[in-house]
C-alpha cells in the first residue's frame, strides 16, 4: 500500500482524472525528520478535502533550501515515512525550489501551508485561486521543527 502512494506526476494526473468528484488538497515540504508537528499538520491538511497530496523536495532541492548538511534522511526514506501516514493519499517529489510546476499541473482544490506563511504570498496562490480553489494556512505545533530536533541532538554530542 505504501509504495502505491508514492507516484510520478503522470501517474498522479491519471489517478486524479478518475477521481474528479474528490476534493484535492496539496501541500509540500522537506519533511526531513518526521515529528508530531508534521503529523498534526498533515492530519489537519487532510481534513480540508478528500485526498491529500504531499510534494517532497528532492535531496538536491532540500540542500539548496536548508544547507549542505540536509536532508538527514534521503528522499526514498522520507517518501516511505510520509506515505505510511493514514492522512496522506499520495506522495510526489520535485527538484525545483518551489512546487509551482506541480501546482500548475495538479490545480488542487485546496493548497495548504504552515501558519508562518502569508496566504497571498504562498507559491501557487494565483494559480489555485484563479482556478476556483482556496489557499489556507494551518498553525504549527509550538516548538516542533526538524531544525529543533537536529539542534537538540547536536547539543548532546
């Protein structure tokens, strides 16, 4: 089941064509070290619709965003862990710095990002809203982040 959730863009588009009556939610991120904040965020994102697509930054994309020591976990591992979550319908990856190309092709009904984003500045806002969709933010669990986990581990060495 988990492997069937990890899909290419072409496979995902084929699946979505057959699921036209479903409300599609899209979110993205590195999801490097999965923690309670991620799980809570993804559960809340899923509640916005019927299918939740999680787009993961590739390892190369993550390094460009987070620095040369990231990601801690390679893409296949991150995809497998995210796909194992009940709230996640499909996992896809992208190599660019933003998932704009994916958003333009998928055109989700709801685009979701963490609460630290301003809605109108979220990548894909124009594309999703012009297509009749909504863009929403979901608050983070206080004090939960991969960077905090990494810093805590590093401090114990």
